C-alpha cells in the first residue's frame, strides 16, 4: 500500500517565501481564477490519478458555483453546514487528496507545485512545532 506524502526538506519560511511560481494573477478577469490539481488516492493508497479541482472538497449542499468562490484570487470564503457523517460515509467513497497549484513557465511548460498545509495540531517527537507559528520551528 502506497500512501501519498509531500515531504519538504526546506524550512517552512523557505517554502512559503519561494518565488518559483510564474503565474500572474489579478482581482478580475481570466487571471483572477486560480487553477489547482488534486492527486487523488483511495483509502487503501491506490492512486487514482490527477484531477482538476472543481467541487471535490465541497461537501455542503447548494449551488456549486457559489461554493467555488475560494478559487478566486484575493477572495475570502467561509461555508458552513451541518452534515450527517454516517450518511456521508455511506454515500461517498473515501478519497484522500494532495493539492497542487497549476503554473505555466516562461517556456509554456505546465508545472504542478504542492500547496503547503499548516497543521496547527501537529505532534512530532512529543513536541508541537506549529502551536505558536514560530518561523524557526514551524513544519509544513
């Protein structure tokens, strides 16, 4: 069974301050919509491939387009709903996702960059390095 892992060898500061992404964005027009790709795995670790991020992470009922506001550059979105977890598990196959931002370089070649995730409850060797978000010990 292979499990997905994005492992960073650099510090969190170096990762989040990186300038590798060439994408130009704006608050309106075509460049206002960010494009992301998901690497999709089943619960037993079987890789299902890459899929464009659309509504896979939206579990709340409603109009999908209104729930996709988070894809707009500079947008802030909070969606709340009550879910019956037992019904959700019975009606959906469990998938695990790694999130990548899509970028196109100066050469026109597409590249996927992993999106860092900051887990505030991370425990590593008995320590909680992300509890206070200190730059020198934060782990992604």
